[in-house]
C-alpha cells in the first residue's frame, strides 16, 4: 500500500509542478511556457528511467530522456544538490530517477547517478549534476532551453555541458 500511495503522490506532484508558476530560474525575460503535452512524465516516475543520446540541432549528440526530450543542467546546482525549486520547477521539471536502475543507451553508466531532492524524491544526475527538462520543449529534438539565462545547458553524451549558444535570429533562445 505504501508503494502505491508513494507512486500516486509522486504522479500528483509532477502534475502540480507542471502546471505551477511560469517563471524560469536565472531569466526574467524568458517567454511563458505551457506544460509538456505528454502525460508520460507521470508513468516515467513509477518505472525505471531511461536516458539515451540523440543528435539535436547544432549541438551534436546530446543526452535525452526516454521520450527523446532534451535534458539540461543548471549552473546554479552543485554536484549532488539541486538548487531549482518553487517557480523554477514549473519551467524546469526534474528528470525523475524512477524505480530501479536507469536504462541507458549510448551513455556510460559510470556518469549517471541520482540526487535526493529536499522533498525526498530522486532525480537523475549526470556527473553529479541534476538533470531537468524544459517545459517549452514540447517534442523530441527541441532544445529551446539552451543558454536560457546563460545558466541552462544541454549535455553531451560524454556528460559535459555544451555552452554553444543557439544560432540564428529570434529571441536568443533558438526559436
């Protein structure tokens, strides 16, 4: 019964965070975002997590979640500690660790770990840095969160953050 309750509460928390505030950490001028349209984030927290690699934009091979969505690291985090909470989580939902060992495709297992958040939930990490999604990335292959506030970065298959800024015109966020 405890496991079922934990899973239900975890799923509810993901849903609530996805609909909460619209402010991005480290950026006051980022456009408002709507929550991801996929409902798979709730089921992903209950199953084992998956990380893979994909070629996205000009960034080369980067790490993506099990749905092909780009994952990011946050410069204000430290190894083993997430500093994204409150309104930040509405824009930057965590990549949940799920139950069991994460499934990895193209990523060295020694690079992947979990971080225990202040609320007790587990979040996947690469080289000790917590991983996040960007709420405005609504489909696989998007990396609209790259360089937001100069503190959010995609991650290469080797676990290194990629600090290449988005090219082209637009609002400076690659769209």
